[in-house]
C-alpha cells in the first residue's frame, strides 16, 4: 500500500551538460521505495540570447530515456514552466535529466511530492 502522506522535495541545478542520456545533468532521481509526483519544472535562461533546452525522463523499468522536451527555445532572460498545471509521475529509480545547447545558461527548479511505497 502506498502511503497517503508525502514529503516535498525541491531540486535546483545549473545545466552543465550538452549531450543526452547518461551524459546529461541529473536534476532529480526518485528515491528507492518511493513514487514521486513532479508538480513544477521551471527552467530559467540567464543568458542575453535565446537558448535551446532538452529534457529527458529515464524510465528505470525499461532502462530507456524518453524526451519530455526537445530543442525548446527559451527567450533571453526569461523562464518556462514545462508542466503548466500538469504533473509527471515517477517511480523508484526514475530520473529527470537535462542538457542544453551551451553550458551553464539554463537553471532548473523542480518540485516533487515523494510518497513511500514499500512495494517499489
């Protein structure tokens, strides 16, 4: 039985990677024996020019990376809310990774609710 209580975690990272998959910057990993509901993914471009960002979800059960966002351009000195009012559900060992067209120009803030799940 999954617990009905949760704890909120926030992860913040500057995206240093410029390549996909294992080479991308890991922004969040769902802990062992937990499920997670991601309710905020805010990307900030701190550069004077527009920059492209890529986001992938790593599904541990299939050991596969899937694109959530691909070559999305964020205007200079602005932010982008990836989920708007939606959510993303992750399971134990799943992770979110990001990479950009250049290093250290995009910052990511991710907020999640983590639920203990002993069956995971």
